[in-house]
């Protein structure tokens, strides 16, 4: 097991290996999380990819209040701690409040993620970086990549040094997003690793009426473009059966397709670097 966020940060920040942040959108069960962690952990070790398991204990921004949100903070953090302990993997999860940032850090979460909708929340960013954990800040769908410079400034004001920035598409009319690959080198210009969120970038927000829709077939296409543009890693939500997933199924990559996707991205990375 990795004993601290420091060792995980050194590996991610070195730029020597492709970084994969992947798992289910939300914690549906401990068994689901364990199955994905086992499969991807084994594949990434074989391929030489740095793997971070991700899952959310609470999807606080679901389109409908009736949608499944997850097991909640206490149970969810227990599941993540179990994944970290059992498989020796660093784990990432979203935090929505300053108190959640503190509790997640105390539970051993290696990377605290600031959701895209909350990326301008100064107090939340300050609280997350002050835990000493790695902080992954998702670019809001409503921001240009250059505007993320102000977000980085907020994190650095609180002595944040272990930062990651994630591109996840920009609002393009109603119920649609577009990914501008110029964002990758612009975000890298702020001096921190840049992750490309391949699955939320193909989401169609609210496109399903009372839920979001998505175009999962385009996630591998955008991922290949992002690695060619210089992305340091990828954020991918995956599930053994996305059509039965309790959250964001339409934009998830099936677990059975993940190894082939990784192999393709590694070939593109080798060719462009």
C-alpha cells in the first residue's frame, strides 16, 4: 500500500507514466468497486500505467432529486479505505464542503477532487489544499481554460503545491459539451499535471430529461486527441455493464474495453513524445 499522498504525488508529477483515474461514477456496492479495482489494478501494473481508483460517495449534483446519489459520506469513505487497504491503490473522491474535505483526508483518501460546478468555491479549495492531500480541480463547464489561472491562484494562496487540473468539456448550447484540445497545453502552462476527463466530456447534461445522457462511443476518440495534445493522464468512469449503472451510464466506458483503450493511448503517447 502507498503510505502517503506524497509518494502518489511524486509518481503522478514525474510525468514518466501515463496516469489513469478510473472507477464507477458512484459507489453502488463494495463488490462493484473491488471488481473494478482488481481488474484495472492488474492491467495497469502490467502496462506500466499509474492507476488511481475513483468513486463518489455522494453525487450531490444529480439532475433529479430522485436519482441515486450514493451511500453517503461515512459508508462511502469506509469502502474507499477498504479499496486502498486491500489493493494498495491510491484513491480519489469528490468533496463538496470544507468539512467533507477534512473527513475524507482523515479517512486516508489520497486525492481530493473539487467538482467542476464548485471549482470557483474559494473556501472549499483552501480547505482541500490545507489537508496536505493532492487536490484535483476540475475545470468548470462554464470556464475557459485561461480562467483556471484564477482557480490555481486560489489554491496557491493556501500553499497548495500538489495540484492537478482536469479538462472535462465546455458548455456548447443546450445539453451539449465540446472539448477544445487547446485547453490541454493552456492548462499545462500553469505548471501542474493535466488530466483529461474522457467520459464526462461526452456527457449530454440533462439530455435525458430527468437525467443526463451521453455518447460513450466518442470517449476513446477524445482520449486519443487529448494524449496527442499532451495530457498527462485520463479520468474515465467505467462499469461492467454501463447500461445498468446507477449514475452516468450513457457516457461510461465498459470495463471490458478498458485494456484495449489503455494500449491505444500508450501507443499514441509513445508516437507523439
